[in-house]
C-alpha cells in the first residue's frame, strides 16, 4: 500500500505527495502527459527531442545538472508513446533545489538555437546508431506501422525518420513546448522524507506563479478492428532470423488488461513458460522466445518474439508458436499455472515498491487512469483474474485475423 495525499494548484498542476520518513532522500518526479502519440505524422520524434532539450538549460539556469550535482542529487528522464517523465533524487534537506530547477525549466526553457542544434545532432545520431545501424534496431520502426494503420502508435518514440528532427524549426519546437509542457498538463509527485505542508509551501512558491497554458484536447483516431492477418517479410544483416507476432489488445487501464497480461505470462514469461519449455528447451526451434504486453494507455499489443535456431525457417517458427497457442486455447490451463504467474506478477509489484523512486513513478502513472489510488488496486486486480477470463480473452484476441507477423530473416541464412 502506497500512502499519498494530493492537491491541485490554481494553474492546474496536479501534485501528489508520498511521505516516507524512513528514508534520507527526497524524490521529485514530473510526468508530462505527452508522448509520441501526440505528435503530428509529419513531425515525429518531438517528445523524445524534448527529453533532451529539457536538459539543455533554461533562461535562468544554463546548466541543469551542475546545481543539482552540487547538492548531491542526480536525475534522468524517459519518453515513450504516452508520457515524458523527468525525475530527480536529492538528500531530503536539499529538495528545494529540485523545485527550483524543475519549475524554472517549466516556466522558461532556453530556446537557444545553439542548444537546439546540439540536441538535434545528438538525437539524429542516436536514431542512426540505435535504430538504423544496429542489428534488429529497426524492428519496431517496421512492426508498428504494420500493426497500426490509423493510430499514432504507428511510429516509434524515436520518430519515423531522422529527417523529421533534422527539419524541425525553432518555431516547431516552441509550439510543441507551449502546447504540452505546461502545469495543467503535468503531474508532480514528491516522495520520500518530506511532509505535505512542506510540499504545499514549496509547490506554491516555485510552481504557483507559472501560468496555465491552453491544454490541447486529445483527439486521437481510434485504430479500427483488424479484419485479416497482416504479414511483413524482411531480410536484414543480422546473425539469426527472428519472428515477431503481435495481436491487438485492450489498453493499460481497461478491465481486461490484467487477464491478457497473465495470458502473455503463461505463454512466454521466463524459462518455465509454455513457449520456452516447448520451443526452446524441448524442440530447440528457437534460441530465445518470450511473450509480453506493451502496456500502452491506448489499446496495445500482446507480442511474441524470438530468435530462431540456424536452419529453422521463420515459417516453421510461426507454425510452432501457433500450435502452442492452439493447444492452450483448446485444452485450457490449470489453477497451479495461473497461481504461478499471479505470484510472479505480485512479486514484481512488491519489488517495484521497495525504491521510493519507483513508488513516485507508479503514483504519477496511476494518475493517468483518473484515480491515483489505482496504484493500490493493482494487486487486487491481478488476484481477481480467473481462468475463464484468460480463456475468454485468449479466444477473442489470439485469432488469425487479429494477428500481425513479421518474418525477419537473416541474409546470411538466406545465402
């Protein structure tokens, strides 16, 4: 159970406080409700670019890291399809430095053309190194547009292509900032050795004066139901052929999410899962194989991916995976198998709550559901899933017409 209090500033900033006097640190986590799904199709990669730009200094503080390090703090950030999340840790007595730094860049990010140029080059270089020039790096650049035809999940967080960032103007960047990086589009969690009164006072002092912005109403196109199987054939310079299979599934806060999540765990979480036992250990068709859900806020994907043993075709791999799925859907699963994945899920949730930083992030993310207390209901929601619900969702979702499959073949093997 994660205890918390919450309040809102007049400018719309949602503040959540988690007091833990047993630790010596304080954490400040700011979640901006903007991810790659909020980008325009011809201007992608902006949310990720901003993850970098926000460390490029503000109007008053040219170097974000320096004052934080001086008080023993550290920080980082990440972007995904749904959110951009900035977080810092400091000794508890120095938490005001965190308020000062975060409020200053929310109020007045530096739009120095030199900073934009530096970060633009960093992001383009990252795109080339991690996604274009690395084995299997382009997998999601290819798989997302196969699975999504309408919804902006069709591009990866890095963007569709480097040109979108290379061609970004200073005006494009300013427009994106003043649309999304505003107090009424953010959730701030302050956690650790802090008090509610202290956080209220510091929030008013540092964030209160920041004006609210005009929050953009999110009107994303819903992905229509897939009616027939989609297949993509790829040849690449990779050491081994790989297979990627994905089925559309409900979003993160949908009531069926936990049943589908457990279905994916039964199929391919860990070395005792069905897919691994049968196709890696016994039949030696794959050298690695796993199943997972993307966990996105809007309807996402249940994915099965693995690398094949030399000499085994991707078609053979797909048939083998399909056989394991069909066996599960026809024969069902045991109570013991369900208990095993529930225990794994609950252990992971408990492990996540050990670190105060993880608690802060979980509270921030839970707020997107409309109810912060969702974070404390997760164990119950995991526990409530029945065999019937898993089988029902499996039969509804793991169908051929709902399947997207990418045969990612090694050129070396083809030769």
